[in-house]
C-alpha cells in the first residue's frame, strides 16, 4: 500500500538555549506536516487518539523522526497527570506510566505528548543528563518539574546551577481559564500562588449594547458581571525551576499559546467542541560522545 504523503511542510520548534548544547537532541512538534486527515488535512498527530488510525500515527512518527534526523528508540509514557518520574537505562520491557523521564544514556529519545499542557525539557550541561516532563495543572501542583530536577540530582549527581531548561508551547495565561478549586490547590502548596492567577470580568455583548436592561437598585446602579479566573501555568513551572536551583538566565519559556494558535498547534481546550484533537510531542535525547 502506498504511504500517504504530507500536504504541508513538517515544522518543528526548538529552544535557543538547548540548541547551544551540541550533544542535546530536542524538538517541540507542531500540527503541520503529517498525514492525519481527521484533524484537518496534513496534520502531524503524534498521539494514538481515538479518532486517528494507528497506522497514520505511526507514519507521522516516522516523518517526525526523519525531520529530527535520528533513528533512536522513542520512549513514551501513559501519562496520568502525576508526579511519577522514571529513570531509563534502555528500552523498557513494558509501557511506563507517569509523566517524567530522565536518562544519561545516549541514543534514547525521551518523549511527552501534549495538547495544551506544558512540555518541559531539562539538560545538565556538565553531566550530560536530560529529562523531560509533562506538566498540566495537576502535575504542576504536585511539583513534577521541581521533583524532576531533584531526581536528576539524586541519580546522576547533577547540580541545578549547571542545568538548562526549556518550557515549550502550551496554553498560556490569556486562555487558561480555571475554576476556584484549582486556585485553592495552588494556594495550599505555594506561597506565591496569588501571583499565578488573574481575574477578568465575563464579557457580555448584550449588556454592553443595552446597559439599561441591567440596571439595579444596588450601588453603583448595575449588577456585577461574573469573574473569570486564569492561571499562568508557564510561570508556575518557571518558579519551580528557580526554587529547585536552576538559574533564571538558564530558563527559556516559549510565548506561544496552543489555544490561540490552532493553525499551528493542537489544543484540547480550543478544539474540544469540534470532537477532540491530536497531540504534539516534545522530545529530547543525548548524542553519542565522540
């Protein structure tokens, strides 16, 4: 059977700071350049979702690895929004469950999948160790990135002062509306939680056009609009990296919002009404030393 060809050019994103480490392989995928049709023509869905066929996703992964220029084993996780982190020394015998991977073994490609949650890559430039973490709000509350840095210290003797970190594309504070239970969860864990949230009044075009309809006897004469609460997930993870000892100058955070840019990324929040979405993949690995 003839394999389908992508109808758009495959596009990967990278971190400038990680790019200065020649032994580190890394990338953040976009939705462009694949063969999936269920999420729009030429979509690079890299996750085994219900709507896409396994053969199509496997073809997308082949194209992804070709673009990346490596033919290494691709190690993924069954992600469960946890703080579970695995140290890998080879290809596991059975699928791993968790949300973080660390290794000092060359020629293994560590991966996490996202569709609004944050992918975070950390590299120790002295010990030649890499880690990758999937940070949604639940994993962030459980301090998965902070714990990931701690696991790199525990297993490999890494010094956080020698680490470089990249927070990849994900939903940003402009679009990440959450409920009060999320704020309560963060406030129970972080002294700085108040700075991670901002409130915005719910817009109401009818109210704006016909304000007299909403007059009340309450001062100042109008009933209040409900408030919407937004979380800055990227800043929450940046703060964890800082608290773990990673220097601010060594941390890079993408400004790209997956919910704002569905032409470039899959977004669970922005596309849920349309029947679901695909998955991006973030990867990192270690080149064999000469």
